[in-house]
C-alpha cells in the first residue's frame, strides 16, 4: 500500500458536514467530555466524512500516529485513546467500517503498530459477532395469554426502536461493503444472473489448478495444497508414523480433491466423502473412467473402482462418495451409527453459521471420543483484523460445543504462490482474493477432557 496521508486535514474533506466535523475532531483529540454530548442520537458514533469515509473510530486511532517497534508501553495518550474508543463503541460505532482507503479502524491500528488499540478492535469485533449470533438465533415464542400479548407488544415496540437505532449502522455497513468492493482490483464483469445463481446451480470451471464458479469466485485453488497436507498430518499424524489403516475418515467438500487424494494415499480403514455439486460429481465419474484424459485431476482417483477397492466382508461401504448436501447426508450417517476418527469440513457457498451448525449438531455424534476435527479456516481471511476476530469467535463457539482447539501456524508465501496481487498471478480470473495473509491458522479440534 502506498504511503497514506494520515493528517487531520487530509481526512476531513471540504464538503464534510459541520456536525460530522465536530465529532471527528473531538475523536481525533480524544476529548471525551466534548464527544459525549455530540453522540446524542443514533448513528452519530458511526458518522463519516462523505469523501474520505473517515469515522470517529478511524480518527481516534489515526491521530495516535505510528508507534515504534520497540515501544510496548501503555502511555497516557494510549489510555486516553482507549477511553475514546470505548465511548464510541458504546455509542454504536461499527468496528469494521471501511474508509476510502479500504481500511477498517483495526487496519489503521495495525498499520500504525498501535497493537493495544488493534487488540481492542479485535475484542470489539468478537463481542459484536457473538451478539449477532445470539440475536440471529432468537425465536419469538407464541402465547395465548393477554398479559403475554401485552409483553409481545412491548417487545415489538422495543424491537422497532432497536431497528431504527441500528438502521444507521446497517446503512453504514452496506456503504462500507460497497466501498470495499469498489477498491478491490478490477475483475471481468459477470452477468447479474451468474452472480446471483446459488452455488450448487452454478457452472464450475477447472483451469490451471483453479476451480471457479460462474461469478468468478474461487471455489478452491491448488495453492492450498500445503495447508491440506498439514491438515491431514494434524488429523492422521505424519506420513508413515501412524497406523492410518485403522482410521475412519470423513471429508465434507471434495472440490479439487486435494485433501481426499492425500487421505486415500494413507489407505484408511474407512474413507467417506460428501459432495453436493453435480458438476464436481460428474467430474469424478468421467475422470475416474478415463484417467488418461483427466491428467492431473485428483478426481480420477475416485469413482466406482475406488469405492469397490475398499469393500470387504467386514467393512462394507468402506470407501464411498455420498452424493448430496451434508445437511441431508449427515443425519443418515448418524442413523447408520457411523463414527469417524478424523473429520474435515471445507464447503463453499455457505456462511459461518453453517460451519457452526455442523460442529455443534453433528460432531458430537459423528466424531470418536479421541477423534480430531478440522476445517479450512478462511473466515475473514481477506483482512487481518477480521481473521483475528473470527479466530476468537470460532474458538468461543467451539468451546460452547465442547471442543478444544489448538492452532498451528502455517506460513503462506504470498509472493512465491502469486497471491500478493489481486487480479494477477494466482488470482488471475478470480473475482476477488479470498486470502491475503501471510499466516494460516490451522485448527486442530478435539473433545474437552
């Protein structure tokens, strides 16, 4: 990123409304006494300069300037800045608002080496995401009593007020997302119907180690190979050191078949795959029947012959591709009494709530007491602060589900793998990079106790 002008004059434009200017300047000075009365209405804590996108959180952090690498002290200025940030967050400031430089407040703190303020933004993000998860799971109860009806009306009024209060935040978040998309490197335009097509109905293209959907989203890419190898080792142990032939393995999401090829090479006792996309399933069928034409496609290793190779009198259905959505297949596996020593989860076109649903609802019944659960940890990986936030969130949700998680850091050589430039190198032909960080946190999940 080119050197940015972090001065106050550069961040407050000529056309910025007077009221917004007053809030930004008070936040910049960390003048809590002057700031509090200015935050007297919903949305003011998340106001922004119309040109620079500067929010009060950005201003409160940016005004601290760069911090020396060897400075790890907690200065009075940092304490005052922290108090300003706390007041803004309490007033409804949005932790992941994006400015015209495509930076969240946490991004600014990281760039300026303000690690204390950065950690506060990570904590704020984790609190917000945990709260959203709770609210998303709220279900209104039906009742027949008159008193309860009155309570329902009061609840409805309260929710209406909350919606009005949060309307500004939602609008700001939408603007932030739009600005982030505008600042992302240009990619070939896609027809609207392609962008809106559900993943399982989308046409997939496999080229140069990239599996891409019709909208240009990277479904899976071969730069992930080292991560897959490390994930297999975390679940089954280093190659040659563990009796993998005694292991029962379930992988959800075939994609390019990278991890399944590695698992198959270990010849486990049972190896089950769940894949839902019809074109991926068709690729497995065609490639396995004509491996010469398939070339390096891992799909050629699977199919009917592979499934038959695992059949024994005492191990029926040992190797199998389950065709369908995991939401439909997993209940059947539970009903059949299937149990696995290693489970890996890597789907596409689903949000975090589905991953959480899987490890909350199905891992307890499908994973052996001494088993290992892993997943592709790409949550928020296009931005460091978001990755750190989701690391905390998933850690807390795993704990709620009775799982411990140990993180293994895996280096991602961005320049070497051609991942350092949007629209070029590995990202050529991809709508937007889904990975921008130099370290991957590999999760190794086991039951508590």
